[in-house]
């Protein structure tokens, strides 16, 4: 950075010589007792030839704000230094005047270094035998703050903040150059946006918000004097945690200085000094644990958003860089969560299973065709402190408080999803060309071709049975799916291959997170995974809702997406470079054709059977596993129920053309703890009521029927 500033003749200009002299004096101010004879200030080598970009560019760390889908409801914010950049035109004149009066009364007269002020400070410090006054101008202070905030390495941070003559000389030199490139108003604007006011308030926007809960444009004379008085020593003059006497004296000193400079009439100054300091403090939220108290349930969605952000290469090369960008980048993010959908779904969840229950009951809503996550609800408090949580075998449980991603989006394996997994066998069969009217004789118990891996063994082969003997008979896909006939789907899986069903699940977004599931799903083992169709694998409601949403979107799979817009601090939509070299908004849905529209429509027509909606192209067999769903929702709705052995988990996934919802009930801490038959209806009702309430007032849309060619 260091170089030379020369005139056209090659000699140092008078302005530079003045800056050098001032720099030496500044060093004396910093070291009033120490001998300065050893201070090496070279006439040429230590001079600069250009101003660092961070001194003229507006790039201090700024707070990132995260909103709900309406763009107005604040979910939370992320920051290391709470700051939002405010142009000087949106600042009260009082704060501009007060900061000049408090920190640099000759700000509008000097050229970055004030020899008169430096000399005055030098004399005061020499007499005191200590640093009693500073000689830095507002411009020099701004240089120091900007170099500190723009530092990218520990060495740069140290150089920007070290108590040394070298730093003071450098600040003086840069200050002179900054004054050439920026107007006084621009320097003052940058100073007020960098300054620290205490209580994690960086910049005037944060200070006005934290101390007075208002915008900088609305600061009064008294409030401005209080804030201006804090910059020199935020802790010493803190009006919040300290006796206010020190803050009042400091404020009154600032007001007197304003009167001396003619900013305020002496009579008005005396009146203002008699007023008390009336604070209206606020604590800006920071991170997901700081979502509004009355909307604690937003925390689980916020955590999904945060995890998604950390996976996006557009924000850095690794998670650490991406987290730094989130906390310092000043983004404005509009997420996908719909406050109305979230509220109704959360209400339905907790009304069926209280927060203090060991059983987790939760649901996720996703928009077909975009993957936008509209809501995530669970009967838990989003909180880090689990001191009040129950214990299971001396291990802390996850209720009532947890930040575990119980609904998906993290590394938790999820829960066995039962017969909802018949969906993947169904789609694999249709995708392989098997007609919807594939008739299979389905006895109550069936001896499969899969080797036995458990108690359901018949001569060494797996022999599952149906939930009820009444399910036995000759079924097509409609009645087999609508009545959840195990022996039908085991045979259908044999026809298409278990490996094809596993690959279909992966195609629709499922991930195998346990070692057991990964082993069974491996290419060399998948074809022997007979129980796959009965949902022995773990899954979470986020991926299950999205897997069923594919059919509602005519076969389009879209990655789960928690955002609809991300703008940087300059108001530009953030983009990334796709595989074709195109610049694409990070918030744009990422979709692909997973199955053909014909297959998707056929699967939907079949999935109308379990809900009591009735298929358009075939017979559902006279009864269904979730017949009340259609009447509750009040419009065409497709889906599937699912339970596991001994009712350890209970699932329901339902969808309309506009929305897909998946719900579950299980004990995450003890999977062997059965939810029981009494909880089997919870997920069915939560899905049905959520779809009904979320779509109330919306036009009724029918599903597109499949072509006749795929029926037989």
C-alpha cells in the first residue's frame, strides 16, 4: 500500500509535507512521555501512492434481514455487527451536527488532518503525562474504522488497530487523500455508518434502533447528543447499564459544543440539557433462536433456510465463507414461508399432540412445481436450552425444547414411513410401462421371492401379510393403493424390481442417512430389498411432501427451496453460474422432469383412492384407508397413509394441484416407543385440515386425468 505521492515536478507537494508534519505530531500525541527521536518517518518511502479501495467504497459489514413470503413480516436477522447502511439524507441533521461537535469541531475547515487540533491535543497530553485528548479528525477516525472493517487477515486487523506511531502516520496520510476523493458529506456519511455506539450497535441505524427504537431520520437533538457522546467511550457513557449521570453530563457537553458552533441557540441548548434521557431500547434478533417469541415455531423453518444457505456455492467456497457472508453481507431475503399457512398448520399440530409429549407430531407444506417450502410445524419449542427436557435412558430428550431438524433439511435420519413408500413402487411400475389395471391376485399372506431378513419367514423367504384378511383379493393399482394391500405391492415390486423402486425414490429426492439404509440401497443390494415397499427405510416429512408433489406438478421434481428472492446490499438479485454458463438467480426454482406427465397423472388418479376422492379411470374397491380426507378438504385431493409395525409411526401425505402436505407422528428419541393406534388419525387430520384452511377461498382445480393408453 505504501509508496510515494509526488507532484508533476517530482517534489513532495506542500499538502503532503503538511500531512507528514502532522503525522509526526500525531505520533507525539500518541506517545506523550516516550522519546520520539527514534520515530522513523522517511520523507519518501513511507508515502502512499493510492488510497485503498475500502476507504472510498461503501463496504462495512451489514446486517442481513430475513422476511416471510409477504416481504414485510420479519422472521429474524443475521449479523456479527448489527449495521444497516443509511445515506446521510436519511439522517437527522441533529446527529450530523452532534457528531461534528463531539469529535471534530473543525471538520469543515481542515483537509483531513487538523494541525491546530493535533497541537492542542499534544500540549494537553504532555501536561497530563498521559493521553488525555486525541488528535484524530473525523476523517482519520473514519480511515481507521474502514481499514479495520475491510481487513481480511489477522495482520491487516492488527495494522489497522495497533497503538503505534506508524498507524497514526498512515491514518494522517490516507485522510489527506480521502478528502481529495470524497466530499465532507460523504465522509460524514461513512463515519456515521461505521462508528460503534455500544450494545452491538455499529453505525447510526443500529444505534437509533437499539437505544431509541427509531430510524436515524427521526432522532431528536437530545437523542443525537446522547449517541454522539457515546462514540469516544461507549461503556463509560452508557445510559442503559450505567448510572445515567455520566451519560447526562456527556450529552450536555455535546449540546454545549453544538451551541458554540452555532448549531443550536443557547436558550434552546439550556432547555434541552434539562430534559431526561428517555430510552426506548430494543434488541434486534440475531439468528434463528431469535425469531419472535410469539412465533417460536418459525425457528424450524429458519433453521432449514440457514442450512440451505450454507450449502450454496454462490455465497462462498465453503460453509465458513457462506456463514460469514450471511452475517456480514447485508442481504435482503424474502423466504418462502407463508405466515398464514404456517399458523394454521402449527395450530392443527399442537392441538393434536401437546408440546410436552415425547411423541413428535409435525408437518411440512410444499408448493408443487416450485419446491417452495410454505410451512414447517412441529409440537416443539425451538430453543437451544434443553435443561428442562425429559431424559430417555439418561440421555436428554428433544422435548419440549430442541433445535434438531425433526422435519428435515438436516442430517437426522427421519422416521420409518410405512406404506407411504408404496408410492415409489407405484411410480416405478408406471414408469416401466406397466398399465394402471395391472391385476394381481393378492392373498392375505404372500411368500415372496426375497430372502428372509427377519421374523416374517416362510421357508427362508420373506412372507409379508396384509393388515386385515378382508384385503385379500384380485386388485388393480387403484384398489391396491387405496386399500394399502401389502401383498399386492410386494408382487408389483417383484414385477418391476426393488432396485427400480429404490432408484425412483432417489429420483424424487430421498436420501439414505443410516448405514443400514445405505447398504440396502446400494446398487448391488437394492434388488433384494423386499421390505422397501412397506416403508422400512427412514424418511422425513420435507422430502416426502416433495416426492408426492412431483405428481401434482405433472412429473416435475423441484428441490425444496426456502427462498423466493435474495438481494445484495446494492439491491441486486444474487445469481450463480449454472452448468451452461448462464447467470441464474439463486432463488429461482431448480426443477427437472423426473417422470413423464402421463405417469404423474396416472399416479395421481390412483392416489385419489386412499382419500375417498374416487379415481376417474378405475375402481377404488369400495373403501379406502383415509376416506374422511376428501370431505374435510372439500376439493379433489390425492395422497397416502402409512403406518409401521405396532403403529410406531403414523404418516399421511396429501396433495392438491396447489399444495402438498406431509405429516408424521413418532418418538424421535425412542423409535421402538409405539405411537399406538389412537394416534393413527393425527397425521390424516393435520394434513386434511391444513389443505382445507390453506386453500380456503382459492378456486377449485381438478387434476388432469391420465390418457386411456396407460390404463390397460
